[in-house]
C-alpha cells in the first residue's frame, strides 16, 4: 500500500519474528530496537510520526525518544481494555506531540499530564476516507472473500469453507473493505474497526469479549461481553442483523488530515526538545476524574415553540447547564438559519463548561416522522413548517446524530427519564399550554402510531356541538381547555365588560390573555369561574376516554395550566370513569422545562452505550 502511494522508500526494515505468541512479540520489539538506531541516524528525521498501539510502534517510539527525535503520536488517549492500552499509553509518555480522535481521548491525555498546547483534537484520519466513500459498485466487492488466517483454519476444520455463504481471505484492501463494511448486514468480532470506523456507516456491530471495553461507541454497537455460549451470539445476531443506525461521528468528521498537516507545520523545530509534563493539583482539577467526564456527557436540546426558539445544553442528570432563547422567525429560511446558528454557538460553549455533546434532540409542534427526522406538517402556530428535513442540515453542520419528535412525545420522554414516569410501565402525559398535546408510554416505550399521529390527545372530541377547534373540527378538548381557548373566552367577557372585577386592572394596550381569566375567577368572577369549570370538565372527559382506551396507571398533567385543572380532572374521573380505572394516579408534573428535557432525552436514551 505504501508503494502504491508512490512514496520514496529509503529503507526496508524486517523486524517481525514468526510466531503468534507473546514471546514472538517481545522478540520482534527487541529485533526492531537493534536495527532502528542505524536507520534513524541515516534518516535524521525532524519529526517521527507514530500511529496507534501496536508493539512495533512501541519499538519505534522508544528508539526515537532515546535518540532525541521529536515524536508525534496519532490516536493516543483511547481506552480499549487489553495490552493495547499499556502500549498506547507508554507511547503517549514518550511522545512530544499528540493527535487524538475524540474529546474523551483529549481529556485522558490531559489527565495523564500531557501539555494541552501540544494536543490536537483532529478526529480519526481514516474517517476522511470513510465519510467520502461513494463507490456504488459494491456488489462486485461483496463477492470477494473475507477472513483471517485463524478464521481459515477454523473454517477448514468445520468444513464451513465449502458452504456457499462463507468466504475467507487474509487481507482486503482498505477501499474495498470499507464498501463491504458499509453494505454489510452486520459485523461481528473484537476488532477496533467495529467500534470505530463502522460507526461512520451505521452498520450494526456485535462486539465480542472484552478487548474493546472502554472504547467510545455509537448506538450501532451491541456488546456481548461473555460470549461463551452459542445462544448469546445468535440472540445478538437476531437483534442486530439488517438494522440501519444513524451515522456516528464520534471519531471524526472527515477533516482530520488537513488539521494534522496544519498542526505539523506549526511545530517550531528550534524549540527545545525537552518534553514537558503538566502536573495540576489533583484535588482541584476535575478533568483528571473520569467519573466527572462521564457525568458531563450531555445533549443539545432544541425546543421549537410557537413564539420562542430555545436551545440548551442538558446533562445526563437532567441539569440545564446553559440555555439560549430567541424569538422564533416567521419564515422557513430564517428559522432554519437561526437554529443552526444557535446550535453551533451552544456546541462551542459546551467545551468551556466541560460538557461533551452526544447528539441533538429537537422538540417541535405538529406531526413528525422521528425515523427520518422530518416535520411532516406543523401547527398553525409555526408557519411554513411542513415537509421539513431537520435532521440532515443540523447533522451535517455539527457532525452529530440528530433526533426529532413531536413536543407532546418529548414531554412524555422527559417524564419517563426525569419525572413522575420514571420506572412506570404505562402512563400518559397531557400538556396543557397554548394548545393541548401529549404522549403515551406503553410497556416503557413511546407510542408513535402507524402514521406518526398517536397521542393527539388535544383532539379527542368531548362534545358534538362544541366550539370550533384550530384543527377544523368541533368539540375537541383543545377547543375548550387550551390557552388559546381560554384567551378567546376571556376576550369575549372583556368585550362585554364582564371580565374585570374589583382588584383587577388592565392597561389600554395590554392584550387579554388566559391569565386574566384565571385571575378573575380567583377574585370571584362567576362567569370566568364557570368557563374554567367547563374547560376542566372537558379535559377530564378526555382523560376518562384515555383511561378506558389505554388503561394507564398514571396520568401526568404538564404545562402552565396543569395546576388549575388537576382537581377538576380528578372529580370527572370519580363521576364518569369505570370503577376499574378510578384508582389511577393523576399528578402535576414537577419538571421545570419538560420540552427541553424531553428533547434531551431523545439523545441521552439512545446514544449511551448498550451492553447485552
């Protein structure tokens, strides 16, 4: 492969001792140490580039360090769980400069007292080729043979090599190999390729054993730690084979090589060679604590509301670390531009607050296809927002996986992860705000429906001749109990001079709102109180219908109007529901910001490592 790239080869060095045991590996390192000084004396390199964690790389780094040659180590700081770790970290201590692939690897290098100014977070060089692989003629490559020497031996013993579905060879060229990986139904083994490079294609992976324990992985990797029984592997294959996962860019965004070249050019060869170590006070420097790094795994949460556009950094524990708010633009182009701008700003700031962003979750009104990340059509509150692909532009800009879902579903996910729904098998969340929405969790899973229209709870009809709803129907819960409905009724009272009572006042330019209706009811306005009672009854009837349909064990009322409706809903359940469902718990959400927490849950639930 080096010859094919037309390099001028100065010296050919043979150091590998035949044999596949530990002794042969030690002898190979010793042989390399004997031969390398002569080669390096003749070459006199300015900088020695050492890659990875192989034992022959350790021999090269040792020789260069002892001969006062600058060393740049690529892919240090990672954790895999075998002797590779010891070799990799030994090379790190010998190297003067470091190029790492992930944010965690960078933090590990800093924790190992390496000089931060000599560390470049570039991504994995192989991703430059992986993410630009466009070969469509992959079927001819698939027909070629796969495997290793040991695999060939095992297959011959079992007679498997005669089976038409099995092929084996010692080596596959990289360009062909990545096409095989990209189009495979599943990859199985213990190679670092499975947990690193394969994520670029979203191909499902079954990682066997403990060799790659500690590696960061995308959601496409299923770990079978104890693979001592055939049934476990078969079961894992049944779970994984043929699936397609989102592209994971944990290890790179396709621009590593230009960054590395720029970094190399910045090295001052006149600077003293003496390696520097940074020894911060252990008690004060949290970056040395791996538990802290894991705790600050975070999501970028986006809440697309009718009025405001909000972006937040949310930690694994549900803490909103930082939040950004802007008015939601009216046009599609301006809205998308602002989303990208705010997400980029938040992602950049995440580094300063020691948060590693795992992905982006978006909560939006309307009907959403969460599989494709497309808003199929939105509510009237969010104009020009139909057939919008949110996943692609945001993923391409931030190089992160992106999830999108309806705001009601997100509220349910927030309750499942952080709120009253934690550990509850079947529950329903109702959002009482500007509109009425919700989400249904059945057997711990969110229900989307065959056309992604499940849990449109605000459009349950509770009266055949009720007020007109924004959806075009009549008598929906939303037409009675939403903030828009209450505002409409408040305006009617105000126009008839029947809203304000003693203790209330309004400025001329002030817009009548649902809050004025609630205030009037509290101060003794019987008409306002009657409107709220009707709204609460309508919501309660809708909940009774949900109880008779889904039979959940818990109903969670969320949103700004929840506390005003909870008693009315309980009263209607006691009067109207079947006795078998009257025992249901009805509670008010205690989450401060369910929309953002739900958007974050989309990320935090699916990007953390899965272990089988």
